[in-house]
């Protein structure tokens, strides 16, 4: 089921199996994974919390727990958990998570301080700085950074959309329209099942 992304069916099967072994590490791990991908982030966080109790020495589960709390909107609790880490093994992931929490809380200075501790040449860090610049209203700097990230990663629909949005904010309407048209063309080619641009009845292009 999981291989086919049939997460609801996987959850049903796992719950049946776990009636006999409710604290099975493998079962809890798979359940949490399924809930996360179903965007049931609160349930995922609760499941990862149990998994951390079962396997307290595995840092990956603690990170997933904090990440699920973040996705569920429990920013203060997620921040508190991340701050408990003492190992430098996952410093980039944790700093990015902390910066994301600060960003969602509109603490832009705190977000920047967290990003300063990240690997500055990593694409995810560049994108985070670009998003920060955009939120601050510095659209020119955001455009430069989003473009830099795209140069490294190649075409990504979400980055291209943000580039188009920067152009729009800078009143470069022709360039914005050109980038959006490219997003639609590439997305339609790569994912014809979405039928983007095929009808005007339901749905619209959005950042992913």
C-alpha cells in the first residue's frame, strides 16, 4: 500500500497488525510516516512521540516528531523540542526547521539569525533567504536569490512561480507573464493528467 501511496489503506492494515503489538517500532514508524503523508500532522506528531518513548536514543524520530508538530502549527512546542538537541550531526536540518518556525511566527529577525547558522551555499538555505527577503518586501533581492537557487536545482515549478511573483511585485509584468507561461507549459507536459490550461471550469494555477 505504501509503495502505491495508498496511505489510508496502509493505516488500516497497520492498525489491525498492531493490536497485538501496540508499541512495535516498525509499526509505529510506518504509521507515523503514513499519517504525515496524509497531512494528518497532529496524529503523526502523537505517533512519533510514542515512537520516541519506545526508541529514545534515535534522533531521527525526535526530528520527525518536531517536524510534525511544526506542520501541525504547534510552533512553540516544536521550537522547544528542537532546542533540546545537543548533537551537531543534524545541525543543518535543525537550523532550517528553527528558521521555518520563526518565519511562520513572523519573527523575521529570529528567522534570519537561524538562517545565518545554516550552510549558506545550500539551495534550501538560499530559498529560505529569498522567502525572507520577499516577506520583508525586498523583491529585488528575493528575485536574485530565487534565480540563484533555480540555477543550481534546475527548473522547479514552485521556484519559478516565486520568480514570476517577484517580477510581478517589481511591475515587470511582461517577464512575470513569460515565466508563468513557461510554468504552465512545462507542468502540462510533465503532468498532462492535471489538464492545466485545458479548461476554465475548476482549479487554477497555484504555487506547490
